[in-house]
C-alpha cells in the first residue's frame, strides 16, 4: 500500500524491484501522470487500485505487461479521457472501476464505449459522463458507438497556382463545373480546369484585357458567356464561346451602359420572369450601378440603380417568394430592392451597418441569411424577418473583405478571409449561428468558390497579392 504519495509522474519501471507483487494499492495522494510502462515487470499482479490520487493523464502503454491482472480501479481521479489501446493485452481482466472521474464522453472515448459493449469486456463500473453537454450525467455504460458523431469534414491544401487573382466565380455547363478567375495584374481572365494526366489543376488564359476586376461566367444553353468588368483600357465587355472546352472566346459586345459604368466593382446575374439580367456595381464617385437585360443576343441597359453612391457589391436573392436585390456601398447603409415585375424598387435598408463592403446570402431551413463584410467593423450574419433583416451574430473580422457562404458535398460552410491573420472556416449551427470549424493559411483572399468534381470536392481561394490556393475537402474520423 502506498498512501498519501505526492508524485507528478510515475515513470517507466517504477516497480521493477518488486516483481512478486500481487496486489498494489496507491491511494489518497497526488499522482499527476502515469507514464509509459509504469508497471512493467509486475507479471504476477492481480489487483491494482489507483484511487483518490488526482490522476489527470495515463499513458496508452502504462498497463503494458500486466498479463495476470484481474481487477483494476482508477476511481475518483481527474481523468477526462482514456487513450485508445489502454487495456490492450489485459486478457484476464474481469473487473474495471472508473467511477468518480470527470469523463468527457466525446469522440475520444468512442473506442471505450465500443470496447465495453464487446463480448470480451470485463464487468465495469464506469460512472457518469461529465460532458459534453449532450451527454452530461449519462452513465457511460448506457452509451453506444452510434451516439457519437465523429465524422467531420475539413479543408486541406491541395495545390497552389502561381498567380494572384481577384475573383473566383463558379459555374456549370453541360454538367461540368468550372471556376472563372480574374487576374487584374496579369490583365487576363482564366478558366480553371482539371489536367487528367497530371492529376492537378491548371488555369490557362481565355481572355486578355487591361485590368479585369471580375470575370463573370454565364452558361446560356450550350454557350458560355464571360462578362469582363475591367478598369481602363477598352472598358467592360461580354465574350462568348460557342464550342466545347478549348474553343476560343470571341468578343460579343462592349458593356458600357451609356457611359454610366466608370469603375465597375462587382458583377452578378439572375433570371427574373424568364429573362436574364445582369447587374454591375459601380464604385466611382460619378458612376451609376446598372441593371442590364439580355435581348436579341446582347445585354442592354434596363434600369439605372442609385447613382453616385460608390457601390461595391450587389446580390440577387429571393425574399418572401419575390426576387430581391441587395446593393452595398461605402457611403451609406445597404439597400434592399424588391422586384415589381418590370424593375427593382427600393424596399428598405439594413440598419446599423453603414460601411458594408459585400453581402452574400444563403438559405437554411426555409430562412434567408446574409453574410455582411464591412470596411472597418466586424462582420455580421443577418436573417430576413419578413420585412427587414435583423442581426443574428457578430463575427470578429478586422482585416477581412470576404465573408463567403458555400456548399460542398452537402456541407454548409461560411469562410471569413483575412488579410492579416488566418482565414476562418465556420459551419452552420442551430438558428443560423456560425461555429468555428478550422483555420486556413490563405494570404489576402478575395473570394472562395466551390468546385465539385467526380474525384473530389475542392474550394478555390483567390488571392489579391499571393498565390491562388486550392483546398480539398476531406473527411476525418475524430474517434479514430
């Protein structure tokens, strides 16, 4: 018997000089860590009691070599978890006591639950779970492996492309997905494609320009249109590719809006009443954001939105079964428009957020949410409440210009890109509340685009100053 011992670590071979021991009682003391092989050499030991010792950690190989052990008690310690394989080789063990420990019955203990339910498990007094909240107070013996949700998805770096990019916009044509990339410094639009032989992505240039700030892809039947919004040079334009992949793009028309588009900043599109519309946000002091309509093989001005407000982004969505449009600006609060059937009319603004850079929406359980990125303040998640948007959550976002919701393999993500710190990946929790999932090293991101392919699911992250990064979604078993 070892009573009232005070030891931070019980190291390997602590009982090497007492090989004849059959019963060992260590109690009422302080024993912080039980190390690897702490009981090695005790081949005759049958009863081991380590009780009331404040043990917080036990090594996976601490019980190695106890071939004749019949009874093991780790009761009344500070053990929150037990390492996988702890009881491996204890073929003769007939009784196990784990009572009085603050066990965290999460994925780290799924192996123990599975082992206790097996035919070879000893009689066990396991006590109750201390956490997590969904298992608090539940007897460990009442849990089954199916009670643990241990499969989680995360994004891992897959490939870097050696160029910067400003926007990354996904599309699908003929069942084949793709991503269009705007490269303002290279003066080009590129189309991301999979190289089957190399097993990697490549992004050949498809359109040369002066300084494109957006390359917006628009599948139209079997034709792919690309709207190139650019600063200076020949102005914004629309390009068309009628053939399959590899066919050249031909300039279809200039996109000027009667001279109102001076500094295009963002492009979006939607089908309204059976017609295709294109919206361009203009960020210049004297420019006007404009809505275009596809008529007779080209886009023509349909409606001028509010002028001279330095608009930075617009987002088409549906509110209450009717088309709507959210326009963001650096000079006033975001404005929500509703579709009248022929044009958009102002409906309401979004209060308390005067400096919104961009608004991206997603739907969950029939409700509409907006992710707002701000020039100076923290990002916000808003929910449509029938007549206006109300705040659901504020997310720390200093140095962020992209707050992007996306869906990949049925999983809902929201990614907050940051210029000065790690970007953060959130998953959607109850009530539209975002829960942090992981962090990414993605330099100066400006857009995130999903790219689902037959051999994997990917996310493309454009970078204003660094390389364009591609991440792959992988599934991790936290209980393994």
